[in-house]
C-alpha cells in the first residue's frame, strides 16, 4: 500500500504575513463557497452515462461542448477528489463518479504501444473526434505529451491514496502510459544540452511537418523551456524511471545571453553551473524590480499548474521556492501598478469577445511577441542590451483578467488573491451559477460567460490544496517519486535572490 507524502506537507494553512486569523477564516469560508459553485460547473459538464467531462459549457450551465481531452478528463477526476475532501459531495458519490470515468477511460481507443490517449474524444460516447464540431474541419488524431501528463497526474492522485478503492482501476490505465516514448535523447537546445520530450505524435501521417519513427509520426518540436507546463510530463517520466534524471537539467531556464538570441524579451542575467554533468545557464529576467525565471508566454498557468501536484517550492527552496513567489508578485505588480487595471491574474482563457486567446504578462515571457494582458495586444519590448534597442512604452487599457490564474497564486499571496477575486465579483458580472466566469475584460466590462473544464479544474486543485492540507499533492506524491524528483529540485539555485522584497504578496489590493 502506498504511503501518503511525509508530514512535510501536512499543514493546514501558513498565514501570509499581515493576515489575521479571523481574516483568514473569513477568506476561507468565501473560498469554500467558490469551490462549491465551481464544482457545480464540473457536474453540469459531465455526461452521466460516460463520466467524461466536456471541454466547456455555456455560462448558464445548459450547453456543454461535444469534445473533451485527456487533460479535461483528468481535471474532472482530481476535482471530484477535492469536492469529496471539502465535504461538497460524499465519499460514495466521489467514488461512483470517478469509477465511471475510469471504466470509460479503459475502453477509449488509444495508442497501444505507449498507452497514450488521443487529444479529442466525444464525451457523449467516447469516440475519437475526427471532425471538429464547431466548424467541420478535419481533426488528425494526436497524442500530446503534456495533455497525457495531466491525465496521468490525475490517475496518480486517484491511485495514490485519495480513493484507495479505485487504485486498481487507476493503475491499470497508468501502468501502460510510457512517457519515455516521447523522449528524444538526441534533441539539442541552443545551450548545447541534449535530451528533450517531444510535443507529441500522430499514429497516421498528418499534413505539415512530422518525423516518422517507431511506427508513428512525431512532432517536429520539442519542449526545451523549464518554466512551462510540459515539465509535468518530464517529472512523470523521471519519477517512473522512463526518462533519465538529466532531462530535468536539459531544458533552459532562459535562452542564451548573446546576440544570436536577441529576439527574446530581454537580455537575461545569470551564471553557468553544472548539474548531473549537464551545463546549465541559470538565467533570469527582471521586471519592475522583481527578478524571476520566465516562462515562455508570461502566464500563470505555465509557471504554477505543475505546482498543484509537485511540491516544487518545498523541494526546491533555492529554485522554485524563490521563483513562484516572484512570479506571483510580478503578475500582481503588472495588473495593479504597471498596467493600472486594478485587478490581476493573466493566463490563456476564453476571449470575452469570443473564442479563445492567450493572456499573460508580456514582459514575463521569453517570447518577445508573447502573451499580452491587454485585449488590444499592446507590445512590451525591453530591448536586448547591446543587440536590440528597446521599443516604445506600451499603452494598457482593456486588460483581460482570468480568475483561475489568481487561484493558482493562493499558496503565495492568500490575502491579495481573496481581495482580487472579491473585487472582480463586486465590480463586474463575473460570477455565475458555476463560479467565476472564464475571463473579464476589465476595461470594457465584457465577460466571457462560459466555463472551461481545465480552468475550473485548476481552481478546484488550488482550493483543495489550500483548504484541505495539500490533498492533491499528498495523493500525487509517492515515496519513489519523491526519491527521484526531490533531489533534482533541491540541488539547484536559480538566479533569483533569496529574500528579495515582494510587498505585492502581502498588501491589500487597492480599491
């Protein structure tokens, strides 16, 4: 029988400095209400016959989409665990719901050799989607490394102690998933390291670029940035012995500090060191006085979603333990002071004007054309000292705030999170029967009145960890996983100063 995580994580709540116990209790009651309403949207999105959750649903909870993904399916399962732990549903209901999902999952068409699942299924009957329901365009069935990573993470939560009676069902699916299938030991990065995971593969020749190998067609791209969500797949592969531990250090903290890479957002500062025989450039960016290791797009999802499962800040106190608070502080700083929106939290989500869009803090991402916080895509360009001049100062106005991004910040800025969400609910029509709608244009007041199961699942995961003693992390982490992953995180020091001043994490949001 697997043990739950050692008492390192068995804490109820570490109060943010300056937050009184009474204020924390009041904030937690509000957060429990958010959890109850968010779970209602997950129930509305889930087909009662298959136990598969839809990708999204209309704001009135009446019209779910007719497609879903491995990430969505996984998010529903860990959300059910959280709902059970918070007393929103009974243990029997959680077991029955997750059991139905696992039963259907075991019957879904998938890639036998790797155990990986296709990117899109119809939640009504579990069939593989080959024609996109929104526009009739063809879909070429694809097995994504990161989407299968989130499904595998959920299976670990279910099988790792959250619902022990379902361990057998969860393990029968998980044991077939081989993340080593995605690993390419010859893939090189600009800093000269080798060994990366691919974006995914098709089991039939697709249009466009692909690499035929091992009976499949791999993507031409690999994931080579550290602070991005695909690291969950790397963690899973290393933790299960399917990928070598050196892969953790083969991704880049930033691109190199030379003019060949002057197209990146700004010139990084850092130092070169070595881990497990790999040369690592410990680069970082600095924005508004805050030093951090950037993600690709500058959004909260890339930086913090893996932290819902892996206790990165605790295991890597000199790396992630410094970077996660700095990332949150810089997002708050951008929303409240630099852009002056009065609200914060930026991550890919529904576009209030229709469709889907990527949002972030442009200055915090390596992509110089990176994810904007503003609906008008105002460009930030710090320049690259000695290689590229800085651009004009950006103008901000129609900021798009995504509530799930704020929830992800709960471990690092409890009071600002609660205040920010309260302001969004007070000032806009941002809250519906399933909790916070997906996104708000705080300049125009336009709201994306729909719910995405992925974003709702991130909210549930964050609330479960905050209100129920890190329930998701405790169930996810096994002794073997900890032995293989914790030493990697513990040995590294990011180029982020210890104890840098981050007043954004404790101050009450301006009203």
